[in-house]
């Protein structure tokens, strides 16, 4: 019995005999849309109508063994009652691949090589675009982008507020010391402008206490700053307004992240809140990636620099990365932080997997377990370790850097 | 902006040109396949009615390898090349210039973010084929890639040598060449770069590659090397 060599290609399913003679050719669909669907199915190892037809014909013609390139095809072959052999890189397949353009002409699907390549390029572009679109539909990436936007806004606000304080200090230098809160400062500059407007009455309207209002208006009256015209002040006020708008945008984004995070990752959100959860996803590169990370890696996400330094020099690995922002960690004494980080990371690893693969909600249970464990840590390790007593340290195994 | 004084074909490398500037500096360039368009903000030069694109040695590892005198540049006109880790297509666009309209670059990239940029480049350059797939799973794109003359790999993965070899088994013809960029820090930060290179090269040898040359990419890239090898298929 002769052997058949089956290969799925761009132009269709081809079957050769041992002498590399083309026995069978079931062409791929001719419309772009169907063609792309065909390519997607082959990629995922699903059975295409073309493959089914080819296998059916082989069986009719008395073939029993079929050589294929990969396990995914082999499965389909045995479903049709034929015996598959897997031999990737076999000569017949290589030659088929080499002759592909000329085979496309031989089978009459295309008239010239140019026409073939034009069509090929067109379809490959659409194929890739479709896969890109599918990728973009993942909602977790929205939360990731939003948290990155917040980080950008924070940086921008800091930059602008520093400028605003310096600029406005030409006029009213004392205010810089008196009002430390940035949004408050920007609001005063924007609402009042000229320091002669810093009256007790105006300040009371903005919600200041009598005491504070008097202090500010006194400072305004005796200020050593230069007098500025409305024309000059106007531009400072515009900057102040932009800062205020940025704060507003930041708040709306906070709300947005909360909504999205509750949808895509309810369990992670339950443990560390929407913002930290989104930040973890941002560093990992999406929910799927986070779900596939071990707890030990999650624990040090965001501390890559320290981790790799530790690996290189053999020093102490970091106890926590961005997880430090989790209140029970940064509020605890130093020697308890690593233990708490380890617990939280372990639960986060579970939560991420559930969020990505099933979506059930067990957040409340996880939170309870974390709380219990933290209490236990607080009790067991209430005192700092004596001198250089060995601290139980989480030792992430030398993790290789993942691709960005 | 400084002007090009002369453009000459490179003495050693096919399809690569040496541009001499009026300030005396010298740069590499390729003939622009799509005149008038830039890919990544590179400089364009016009000389005797032909447009050239500067090939920045700091941006492209292949240019860095040429700048450091790799023994041979095997890419020729009309070649088909499988490019693993094509990213946004900076290097691929220059390969596209060299191979011309009859060649093909099958550009495999896993990250959707940079693939989006590559698709834009491939839109105007018909010899670039975008493939959004994982280079670890060559069987997932076995149906859309032809047998190729060369393999270019810049995947920065710990197991990149075996990824490359797996792809060669499917797609690289006997006697075909390999250009592989090794980023030592991506493979193992704890080891010395030279040790990492040796390990990767040994893996390649075991899988049928004959090493022709290894060049370090200093000062263009730190702890990087480019390997040139020839593939001998096992029968």
C-alpha cells in the first residue's frame, strides 16, 4: 500500500505520493473572508472542510496510512479512520513548501506568480488584522491602559504644579508654604487669582475655617510678592485650571478602572482593590499573563530591577514589588512585610487564574483567608527578629525575564 | 541637515551602500524600495536620482553586525527569509530593500502591540508578510510560510536557539543561512554573556548548524552578539 503525504497550505490541502507527485488538491475557499477562516482553522488544528474532503477521498481510494506534519492534523486523520504518522520536516513537505507558488499556478488557481503573491499579501494582511482585532477586544487591556494613563497624569500634574507654585510665588510666595495640598493650591490660584482677593469672606465661601481663612488673608495682606496685573495673572490661572481639570480626569479614570476591573477581574479586585489590581495586570501585560504567573513572581512584580540585581549579585531578593501599595503591607512593621506579601501573592495567583479561566467569585473567601493569616503573622512575629536571626525569606527561583 | 556627498555600494556587503556626508561622517544605507516613505523616522538621501534610507547601527542589530564587520552578509536579491521576532519592522524594512520585489520576508511576531506597527509597514511593502504567531509553535504558521533561503532571529528568549532550530526544521532549506541575535541578558542575567553565547552556539551546533561567524554588537548594543551560521539538514 502506498503512503500518502498530506500537507495543509495557503492554497489548500495537498496530498502527494512518495515520489512527490501531486495526487490530490482541495483548494482553499476563494473569497477572502472564507479564506481567512480556513487559515485560522488550520492554525488552531481544527478540521477544515478541505481536510475532511481530502481524507474522505483518500479512504475511498484505499489509502490506510497518511503522513502528516503535526499532531493537530494527526488527530483529525485518525478521526477519519486512517492511520497517521507524524514526520515534520519530511522531504515531501519541504518540497511542497518550496514549490508552493508554482503549484498554485499548476492547479489553475492563479494565472501568474504576481497575481498569486498579490492575493497572498492581501489575505495575509487581513488574516493578521483579524487576529489583532480579536486581541484588542480583550477588556483587561482597557484597564491596563487606563492605569497607565493615570500614571502619566500623575507625572504631568506634578510637573505642572511645580511650575504653578513657582510662577505664582512671584506674586504671593507665602502661599506656597501655607497650602501644601496641590489641588487646594491650584483651586485657590484659579478661583481667587490676585492676592487682594484672599479676603476672609472669599475664603469662607471656598469652605475654609475661620481660623485658616484669617491666617491666609493675613499672609496675603503682608505679602512680600510683586504686584501683578490681571493680564499677567490670567495665564497663571489658565495653568491652574488645567491642573484642576487633570485632577478631575484622574478621578473619572479611577471610577472607570473600578468598573472595568470588577468586570474582568472581580477576585483580584476583591483582594487588592481595582487600582493595584490594574497595576499588577499592567506590569504582567494583561490578565492572561498575570494568570499564568507563579505567586513568587507576582510577589515581586514591579521590583524587577531589585530582583535581577539580587540574582546577579547573589544578594537578598526584594520582598515585594508594587504589592507594597497594599495597605496591610506598608502599614506593618518591616519584618512582617515579606510574610504578608507572600500570602497575598499566593492568593492573588489563585484569584487571577479564576478570573481568567472561569470568572466565578470567591473573592470574599480569599480575603477572609488573607485576614486570618495576617492576624496569625502579627501574633507569631509580633517582635522584630533578634539581631541577625535568620529571616525566613521568600526565595523566588531564578526567574528568567519574560519578553515584553 | 547635512547632505550626502557620495553614495557607493559597500565593498563587502550586497545591497548595502555607504553614504559619505559633507561633514565627513560615513553611514550605512539601503536603496529605498518605496521612495518617499520612511519607516521609523530614518534619514533619506537622494543621490543621482536614487533614494537611499539610512540604516542606523544603533537601531538595527543587523546594521550593528555589519558595522562591526561580520564576515559575510548572506542576504541577496529575491531571497525568501523567515524573520522571527520582527517587532515593528525596523530591520525587516531594510531587508525588504535588499531582497527587492521578488523576495519575501515572513515576519513572525507574538506581541500584538508591535505587530500593529508592522502591519502598517507591510501595507506599503508588498514583500513583507505579517504573521501574528508564537515562534515557539512553528506548526501554527506552517501553512502560510514557504521554504526559505534564510532565517533571521531576534526573539530574546531563554530557549531561543531551540526555537530557531525548530523553525529551521520546518522552513529552512538545506544549506540555508541563519542570522541570530543573542541578547545575553534575556537568556540568563546571572551568567556571564560569553558563557551564554557559548551555550546557545552549542545548541545550534547540535541541531545541524555550522557556525560561520560570531560578532559582538558593542558599542551599538550591550551584551549582544550576532551569529551567522549555515544549516545542514539531517537526512
